[in-house]
């Protein structure tokens, strides 16, 4: 037996259940992440790690702080997600030329570039599946929203 639909009028739980943007965005995120994870699994990397590898490739050398700001990661989550990339040798952390020596910019290694090249067709398959699921208008909407997000820590 299905639960009766509740009216949102005067019922904050029903209102939230029916209209919460965050809930829907997180559902979409989990479904999309699972599709990319499945495609990338044979390469020993998950979608979150692959995203970081791509960001470091395109933005690097980049400090952890700048990477975290660019991708809206807090320090502990970023560190946890970078660990496998560093352990696999796909990303390297170098001591900077800075006078204080505290900055250790991240850069993609030769092995990391090879990983990107090998996994790119799997990513493209996941991207096509995501586009089919959301439609071109849905993809365009997400890209438009992402482009308007505020810069973290700025």
C-alpha cells in the first residue's frame, strides 16, 4: 500500500519532501556519480578522484588551498580524496620555490597523464549516458548554474 500524498499546506515536512532543491540536487549527484564511478572503476579511480586529477592537470601546478577553493572542497575532504592520487603517483606534491617553503603545489605526473588518456574513453561513455539521462537542456542548465556559483573563500 502506498502512503497517501500529503498536502504541503501547513505541513513543512510535505513542503520540503515535495520541493527541496537540495534533496533533488543530491539525488541527481548520487546517480551521476554512480554512472561515472562504474565507468572509471576498471582504471582504479573513482569519479571524485578523476575530477581532481583533471583539475590539477588543467590548473596545475596548484596549491591545495587554491584547488579546494576552485572545487568547493574543505581541507579534510580534499586531503582524503587526494591521498589515493598521490599514492598511485598520478599527482605529485612539490616543495615550492616560495621563500617560506610552505606551499607545495600539486601537479600531474607522467603516470597521471597516462591515466587521463587511458580513462578518457570511459569518461566519454559516462558523459554520454549522463547527457542521455538529463537531456541537452538539463546539461546546459547544470553548466550554466555551475558557471554562476560564487568562488569559495573569495
